């Protein structure tokens, strides 16, 4: 976990060379072996950053609240991310995912109000992207919709049956979302969207997840099919 997540003025982290637990490379904090990226200072200058090839995992909130990064590539050697790794980044527009990533954390792309596209290498066996939207490889799970992606409507592919946590969090341009093929939700899918006015569900959805529309300030219309039987708290 990034212990400096809320330290938005931080520009560099330095570790004593005698440490056998951690090390710093160009002001960024890693575990001693360099396999885990723990904390990238929120105010470290630079629009891009090259993650070292030694890194296989990225920790929770590692790039959280970053002010200056506009694009970043997750290299082929990275296998897992801890969750919320780019949470509340201030300038990030594009993220590219390499071939090795197999385990994305929850809310890795949530509430990034500047994000326009998530691109995945076609050789990745776990994830895929279509027009900048992130899915599981078989396009059955909608993993992340960039909050600042252009376009006012989204229709989920017919193969999509489930969604990820906060998938449309902070969406700023979408007006209509059609999730007619979705059979299950996990929670907070539309949390803090400022633009979405209409959401459409199909007959296969039976349960509304908790806090599904929390703080979705523009919402005007929701359509449900015949299958809805349960509405969760919140």
C-alpha cells in the first residue's frame, strides 16, 4: 500500500542505501528486490514514466493522486496490480497494458476524470480493449470505462454479462448506457457520474447491487426488464 497516497505535494522518496527492505530509484519507492513498485510521488515532475523491467507487481494506490503523468505503459513483466493504482490521478489520459498482466485490482481505473482510453496488447491472455474500453479477454466482463472517453452513448457487447466495481465511476461525457446483456452487478457501477442520464437493463438482471447509482447527479431514467427481484441496501 502506498503510505504517501494523500501526500499530494511529495516530489521524491529517498531510501538509505543501508536498507535491506526498500530502495529508491529516481525518487520512486520499491521493495528491495525492485519487483514491486510501492509509491510514485504525487507531485514528481514528468508527463511520462517508464516502469523498470524488474517490476512484476504494482501496489495499492501506487500512482494515486498523481498530478502530472498524462500517459503510462504497464510493461509485459507486470503480472498483478493491487487496486486503485491510478486512483484520482489528475492528468492521466491513456494507459497501455502489456502482455503479462493477469490480475487487475479493484478500481484501478476508477475516478480518473481525465482518462480517455485503456489499451491492451492483443497478445495479453487475460484482458482486451475495444475502442479504449477494458474487458476480460472473452469480453464477458466489462472492467473499466474511461471517465473522460468521448461519446455520449455506450452499448455493451452482447457477450458482456457482468461488470466490475465502479466501472462508470465519474463518467463525464456519457449520457446513455445500455447494459441489456448484463446479468450481474457488483457495486457502485455509476458512482459519481456527472453526465449519465439514462441506464437500460435487460430481462436477465435479477439483483441491483449496493450503491449502484450513488452520487450519479445527472440520472433521469432507469429501465428494468422482467427479471428484477432484489434491490440491495444503498
